[in-house]
C-alpha cells in the first residue's frame, strides 16, 4: 500500500465513522483532523482521487456536501434537511464533478457536423466529398 493509499484509507475510515454516527460531513480541515494515526492536511487533494477510484460519491451545494460510501451505501447526514418538519431544501442538489477531465469528455461527445478538421479546416461532414488528404479517421 502506497503512502497516498494509506492516507486515503485513513480519510475513508473517518468518513465511515461520521456516516455511522449520522453526522453532517465536516470541512476538509476538520475531516483531516479526525484521521488517525496522524492528521492529514491535504484532504481536499485526496477526495477527488477517492471519487475517481470509485470509493465515494459527492453531492455539493452551497459549500456543503453529502459523501456516500460506494461499497456500503452509507452516507453522511443531509446538511440541507429542514428539521422543522417541512420539505428539505434540496432543489439544486447535483453531482459535483471534481474531475476536471469529465468536462472535456462531455465536449468530445458533442462534436457537431460543422466542426472543422484540425488539419485542413474543412468541416468533418464534407471530408468524403472534398477528400482531405491530411485527415484520417481517429479511432
């Protein structure tokens, strides 16, 4: 186990304890202080790695979050829950993308016919008609 994995495991243990207790997810700094055997100062850098590894999912809104442990389904308490007995204020709750490359993957899937060839500038849908010699199928 690498040192990064060791620290990720320590953060995971702290999240599991928080979820079992039914508490709201603390800030990154507070979460790092809960880790044992020593506090972890860079929780903000490790949570996206844990999300990318499939250990957790995170829902953000307004600086608060719910962390769900994928393996067990446990989650931290809902910070937006209306405890007065009314409906929770969860409008706008969405999956946060902590992985910056997901934005680019979405854009790649939305290519439009008018997008020009990177080699010659001819629109992709006209390559068959005009025969760009520098263009080759990417695959």
